[in-house]
């Protein structure tokens, strides 16, 4: 059983950065940094179609914050699910992928204003989810769960990480059973979704800024959807 030490060390550094951000209440600094690197990796991998796509994303952003897109949480969730469906079906039309990332940034900003503890709880749970999946996947091994999209992700690592994530969310963070279960599933689906986007567009890693992990989008993939869900649920 061999572990990637660069991955472990850089992972610990990321955790430390998040902890320091929480302790010193540098929430907006963290979010601004995330946003900058997300934009950088989108541009680096040309995950946009043209200037029109950028214009539509900006217009969507303005409409959201000026209230033109004010909707109930359920309707907003349905819209997001529809956008995710389109982003999978039309994976070369990056506008939908860009809007999902925009929803993530907006949801992070709103959640930090409503209950910053929830934001950091989700990040911590996603780190634990990814780490346990990595450890148990290497330890137990077994057949891959979706080999055509993520060949290194095994059934053993996935199922055990889902169980641990659920227990953490429900018993320690005190979320509802429904939110805890759905968030645990979304940790996995976010990882798979971003892997799908990479494979369909011949991308190995979104960048190489995090040794052993790749890019920022390679690292935050598992908590993009849970952040959106938690923000809509409160």
C-alpha cells in the first residue's frame, strides 16, 4: 500500500489554511482566493466558449443580486438541477459549467453571511470524505465504481467514505438525516461530475498549483454541490 506523500503534505497545508481562515475570520479573503483560482483554471483550460458566454454569466450574476431572479429555494434548486443536467448533456457548452461555479461562489458568500460555521463544517466534512475514500480505497482496493470516469475510485473507498461522512454530518454537526444523507451523496457526485468534465474535455488536472492534487477545482469538487444545498436549505 503506497500513499502519495506530496498529496498528504499539501492536503495538510490546505486544512491548515482553512483553519487559520476560520480562526482569524478571514472568510472573504478565503472566498476571494477561491474565486481567483477558479477563474484562473477556467481560463487556463479554456472552459468557456466565447465572450457571449462570459457576458451571459455576468448578466446572470447581476440579475441574481438585484432580485430579478429571486425565487423560492425549491424552485432555485430545480433550476440548478436543470443546469447541471444540461452541463452533462452539453458538456462542450461551458456556459452551464460556468453558471454552476458561479452558483457555488454566490452560495459560499451567502452562507458565510448566514452561518459561517456551516460553510467550514462542509469543507471539513468534504476533506474527511476525500481522505477516507483515498485511504480505504488504497487499503481495501476492489473494483472501481465508475471506471470510465474515475478509474481510481473504488466501491470500498466510496461506500465507507459515504458512511463516515453521513455520521459526521448527522451525529457531530447535527444536520438533519435528509441533509446529512444528501450531502454525503453530493460529496461523491461532485467529484464524479468534475472528473466527467475533465475526461470529456481531455484534461488530466485543472492545474498543478496543489502538489499531489492538481488544481483548486480538483480539490473543491466534492463540496461545490453540498455548499449550494446547505445554503438553500437554511
